[in-house]
């Protein structure tokens, strides 16, 4: 981190010019001029220093570097272990997983949205028979320093499909990978805030339930938003970013991005720019094509934000042979790649949170 500029030194210079005049009226005039110029100069300086720091690549790299393959791995080996029983919505394993997330945020002193105690309860009726019990979205919150009412949502679903007979569906990639990415991004932003770089806009870390039974956690959140949807600037949604698909077996330095340019060209450009400057992944837009038969744009939680006209990016590694099988286990994750993809989300979120102007929506075509 660069040293802060010493304003006392500047003040001292002004005073020595002032002392040079013996004549009283000259002194007064000189003082007035130096005072006025000092005030406006220091204001400008403060603005420049402020902007410099938040946009400084060294600063960003410092905090991005706290997102490490080892920490992601530690979390995922717990989160996708037998203890959590495949994290099926409404079941004991999902509740344990929720408790794990809450404990983690508490341990880092990352707060909850006011009055929420980290949990948004979803009543069983909402699930229309797809869950036997109530379930919970888990959320943590870092309040913005300049535009706290404007919210960036960073999300991943933490539920999976549970067990069948003796077999546990561990869901390490789906979506243990996205969940631990959110945890590490939250930690990086918390570190930044503790070092004086509180994000200018607010950040909501949203661990969603009920995705596997029909995007229900995201549906519930957007129908019962904790922060007004019109103030929700963007949603970065992560669902499966720890594996490599067939197309990239020999060159795994990639991620599929879906939706980035659909509602806001600025969002797409920010994402491209973050990648070009810091992470240098191949950004593959195959699945962003409206005519792609997989229709992934409609298939994960971000869709409920997008349909409310909130720009989204969906980060995704594509499908693989262990998708929705008991063999989706943490030993098959590429942790270095998971680290890099997580850092891309972090850099993009940093820009969204700290840039002067909120990103603009595209003008709607008639
Ligand atoms: Zn998923």
C-alpha cells in the first residue's frame, strides 16, 4: 500500500512563504491566498489519492491474493464432505451447511443485513411440496461507505440433491465450488475494509438454498428482497467453477460467461477488462448465445435477478461426467483454476462497487 501523502509538510511550506512578508497587510493577503489555494488543493489531492488507491492495481492484487487455492480447498473438503449429506433443501445436511456458513461469517466479523441474523427463512409452503421443511438463504453484508443503498449481490447456491439410498451426492463442483468462492470473496472484501478500503457500494453475499428444486431460494429472495431491487446494481452468480469440461481438457484456462452483455454493455466491458488486466482466462461466450439449446441463462439463480432487469453474470465451467452424480467429489476439483476464476469475480465486483457511476442498463429496443 502506498504511503499516505503528508499534508503537514504542504501546510508548512505555505507558512514559510507567509513568514517571508514583514508587512502586516501583505501578510494577511498572502495568508488568505495560501489558505484558499491550500484548501482547494488539499481537497483535490484527497480526491485524487482516494481514486488512486481504489483503482490502483497493486491494492486490488493485494486483496485478490488473499483468495487462495489452499483456503478454497480446506473449505470445500469440509463443505462437500459426508457430514453435510448432500445438502438437500430442508434436510439436516442443508441446515448443517447453513450453520457452517453463518459460523464462518461470524468468525470473520462480517455482519449480517440488519436484523436478519444471517438467515432468511423460507416457509415450507413456498416450496409447494418440493421440500419437507422450511429452508434458509444465508446472507452476509458489507455496508458501502459512499453509496450504501446501492447493492452488488454475489451469489451461489449451497444446496444440492442429498442422498439416494446409501449414496451421498457430494456436490463438490455443484455448487460447493461457488459457495467456497463466495466465502473467499467475502473475506477479501472484509480484509480490504479493515485496511481502509471499505467498498463504496454495499456488498451482499447471498448463499442460496433450493436451487436444485427449481431456483426457489433466488425466487424467494427476489420476491422478498432484503434490499430494494431497484437499488440492486448487479448480480454475480457462481454455479460450478471448479472443474474442466471436454472442450478444454488440454487447455483448462477458461470460464464460460453467460448473460454479461444482455442488460448492460458496461457490465460486459468491466468483466472483459478485469480479466484482461488481472486473470487472463479465456472467456468463452458459447452459452451466451440466445439460440444455444442448453438455455443456461434461464437455469441458475441469476435468472430471477435478470427477469427483474438487474444485470447479471453467470460464471460456469460447463458440464462434465460427474454432473449430478455421487462422484462430484472435492478431489476432482482444479483448485488453482478455482482460485483464478474466483479472483475474476472479485476483480469484477471491486470495479462494480467502487466506480464513480453505477453501471447503466442498455436502452431497451422496441
Ligand atoms: Zn448448481
